[in-house]
C-alpha cells in the first residue's frame, strides 16, 4: 500500500505525521507527504519515518509558486497525473484551517482510490469553503470522514464516518513529561507575579476580524479584574502576520487602561516573518505591549490558570479537559458546552474544576492517530 498524505495546516499536518508513526507499527506500507501550503511544507521539514518514501510540495508538482487557495483545471490535472505516476493507492486529505479549496478539489477528482478526509476542527467553522464542497464529496463512495466527536456528525450528515477524537484530547489525557521550564519559570518570563492569575489567549488562523472582535470584548472586560494578567500568543499558522498584528495593535491602542495587564508574546521565530518596516525588530510600534521571550503557546497554556480563544482551538480544548476555566467567544464547540465559561466575566472569575473524564466523550483509550491509521489500513 502506498498512501499519499495531502496536508495544508498545522492541525491536519500534525495529525498526519502522528498517523504515519502509528502506521509504521502495523506493517509494510509506503508513505508520501504532499504539502499543499508553505505552512505544511515547513511543518514536515524535519520529519523522518521508516515508512516515508518522499516529501513533495505543490510548488514542485506544479512547477510554479503555491496556488492561492484554488487550482485551475490544468493545475488539477498536473496533481492527478502526479498521483498516478507515484502509484498512490490510498489518500489522507486534511481539511485546512484556512479557506483553501485545493484539498477539496483533489478529493473530488480522485475517483479510483480510497480517501480519508481528516476534519481536524473542534468546532463548526460557519464560513469555511468546506460546506460548499460537502454535497459533492459526501456523494462519492470512495470517501470516508474522520470526525473528532459525536457532536460533529450532525454537521456532515454522511454515511461513512469515524469518530476518532482529537490530538488536543489525547494531549489532555497523556502523561505530562517534565518539561525544561516549570510553570513558575514560565510565568516569571511572562511577567506574571505571585498572586496574579495568568490568562493565556491563543490567536487563531480564522479571518482576523474574528480574533479582533474577541479581543475587543476581552480588553473591555479586563479592567474589572485587576488580578488578571492576559498574554496573547500568536498562532504560527497565520499567513499574513503583518495584517494580523496591525489589526490587533489598532484595538490595543484604544484600551490604554489595560497596558499593565495585557501583553503579546513575541518569540524570535516570528520576527523574520514581518514584512512591513514599521513591524521590524528596530521599529516595532507599541513596543511596551510586546514580551520578547521564547515561550510557545503550548508552554504558556500549560502554565496558565485559564485559557481563552476566539474559537475552540487545540490549546483551549486541552485546557477545558484539564478543568481550567476556558472561554470560546464564538463557534459551536464539539466538546460539551457546559465545560466552557458562559461569558468573559465568568471566565476571568472562574475556579478550576476537576479534570473531565474521557469516558464522558464516548472515546476509548486509543489516540486519534491510532484510529486514523486503523481506518486507512482497513480501507
């Protein structure tokens, strides 16, 4: 069996890589990674596996730059010819976090091989282009769907689906290795002092206005909770960091009363991605709002007392299951709604609860990559 993994975003790529590792334990199979975006290409750069026979990018297949969210008929033909030349006889196609139609175009055109569509969202993204392609895709007999939780099933109305869980769920229930930084060290780096509560807010790869609306509401409420320190982590999958940061800074500028409570984490690996001169390291506006520390989102969320996000993303869902106060500003979550704070005020004042039981989610002890591997091998 030769399996082609078509990957686009951080979430579906991470699930694909973990699935490949699980496939290694199940017999002799060949795996080919096909990155449809620069984000995926960067994510797989250092990945190694005994079953991996190649890494290809859309850039290499088309002989030109990455297509911008949509393939022409000719470009699609190039991709299908590549699949045939490589003798790929099974496919994993990840649903991208951004509005990128290419994975759906590919899945809709591959008629002769089994396909597993990996839907990695933990909420319903209402305006995603997925819903435009769903009627066509669910009519195809060779496509099965990997969905995170039972509440996602009603959004699809498909016959061939598997509830696989989610890597954020796996992480919440995994034994936590002792990291190189303690929670106290992380809080100290983030300028959170003893007696203060750290609220970590993760940005998203959704359209910037979704994060902007959430941040506006968050900063409006924050002065009423002087004991709370909010730290915003920038999602590494954001495509246009300049546009994102300019929008966020414009909101921050209207909330001067939170300058002592709100900071943006700015690690070294993001600095080189800014293009506008006013966002360069030597010319950063609002420099007082940035914390130049190499703390990633996972570390900040682990050390935080509470976690919020505009939509229910991975770090938020993991924190929900750990029992931390958690808040999602919009989006229909697939985790039980009662696990989330009802509003920002109760999020800031909430107390930690006991960890949520995995059995309540209707999942067994297998991880989501293990379930994906089982489905692909059985197809």
